[in-house]
């Protein structure tokens, strides 16, 4: 039976998933999806990689790639999906796990969206994917399966404790280790053959992805019923340290930076020492007259932490907490991704798109708007932006498919 605290976490997660969270130039040219919209290939095959939920094991949400110079819809997938893709070497990997679909994993050409292969798993519900070497590892229900990235052929299948949220699959490239978090703790498997390496119940009731960096795994969940952050050994799952948090983080997983482990603790970004668990410093809180805004997006690159909330977007120095820039007008309702020059995220800002949702690219150094794509309405962003070089992938509640923004002319042209 769920504890009261974990029930609150689950309910809060559902609210965030359902909340309302582009191609037009900064001038605000309107473009809307329709059955007559023409698919166009991207100018070039996208390079770079987004191999798992947080872009890497550290949950940085920061692939070292460039956003397109403008964002217009190039193509949308013909296949249904409501799940986050992974992308590498010019291929996009998706699932259509839904009770009304066939529970398949499929690969699309990232440039034009044509299907390359499809493997039916007869699965439904929450699922997660990670690319490790030549494997595409997929978690769903109580199953973990590895598929060949080139053909979709099944390599191995293992049984797990179960997957409740799609974000709970994390891979460590250096060791080829797959980490799967659940109600019962964390399991570690080898990507090469699926062998279970260890199982840890130090932290239970996990609803957010753990982070892995160096020889340690960092996870937020419950320890003896209290919201906590813990570090465990990547090699054998043994506990290294634990520290109690003020409240359970609702929506953003821990992020590992050079300055420490960044965690949302009761609406405040806090840095913890990765070796000892000592609370080092507080970075930022999104305050308003009635309290604090929830943090819904978090990423880090080159010593800067980027965070989004229902009240704005901020960039702060991870070492000192010094604010680098802040946008207080936009309303952000979803995760962000950090490119080499831009921060891309869903925004609603009456100064340039009144009562509309956009996918927007902000300058990473200044927070200034580079470009935005306007939906022409305010749908929920189901799959937050996933970025590889010169391409941004996302899914919205009224699309039922994957869309890609790139350097193509507006549809009206």
C-alpha cells in the first residue's frame, strides 16, 4: 500500500503531466497543424544525440548541440506516440505504447520521418528508453528488453520490479549499466546481456529519475518514510550517504554538476556535496506573493544551472548562486533542454504570443528570445523539447504524433 507521502507525489505528477506547458519567427508569424499541412525534410540529417530521458546519466538535459537558426515544423510522424523519443546518428526511436495501439518500438529517419523498422512488443502504458552502445534498451511493465539499434531485433529480455513512470530508466555509458527505479528501489542491469548486477532498497518510492556520475548514483525518494537524497555505489548498490530533505521533489530529478548535486528541495534549488551529502548552498527560489512556484524544468551546462517554473526562467551560477539572467513574464509549464547557445522550452508569454503556447529558443547567455514557434492555441506539451543539432522534437496533446522543428520556411511560404 502506498504511503501518504508517495500518494501525494503520484498525484502531483499527474497534475504536472496534464498541465498546459514553434513555426514562427520572432515577428510572430502563425502556423497551425492541419490535415493539409505538407511534410518537408530537414535541410540536413540531424547530428548529435539525446540517448535517454535527461540527455545523459547526470540528468543535465544539455546535449552539446545547436538549435536550428529558426524553428518551423518540418514533418510529423505518421505513427502515434505520446512518449519521449531518443535520438542518435540520424535516427529517432519512438514507442506507441497505449491500450489502443500495438505496443511497438519503431525507428524513423530523423531528416524526413520515414520509418526504418518496427518491433511489436504487445506492451502498453508507461515506458522508457535508453541507447547504450548498439542497444536500444526499453523498459515497460515488469520487462526490460534490448533491441538491436539497426534492425530492431530482440537481443535479450529480463524481468524487473516494474516501471511506474517513464522517466525512471537511466543509463551509464562508461560502464554500460542500466538503472531502473521503482517503488521498491533501484535495480542495475548490464546492457550487454541483461544480467542483473545488484538491487538496492536504500531509497524507496522513487518517482523521479536517479542521476549517475562517476562511481555514484544519486536518488531522491523515501528513507524510513522521510523525503531524502541518497548516494549509492554504482558498482554494488551499497549506501554511501543519505540526507533528509524538507519536502519530496515533485517534478525535477537530481542533476549532477561540477559544483555538486542540484536538487529541488521544497521549491528551492539546493546544491549538495557529492562525496559527503553536506548541504553546500541554496541557489534560487521562484517566489511570489502567496509563496513559491514549483520548479518544472532543470538543466545545467558549463557551470550554469537553468531552471523553469510557472513564474519564469532563470540562469544562475552553480558555484556562487549569482543570477545571470531572469525572465519574469513567461509562463513555463514543462521541462527544458540546454543547447550550446540556446535554452529551448515551452513558454506562454503575452508580450509576443497572447494566450498561446510556444516552443521558444532563448539565448543561453542573456535569456533574450532567439525564435519561437506558435501553436496558435494552448495545448498541453506532452513530450517536452528534445534537441539534437538543428532539430527540436516534441509532441502536444492534440497532435498524437511526433513533430520536428527545423530550419525550413514557414508553411505559408
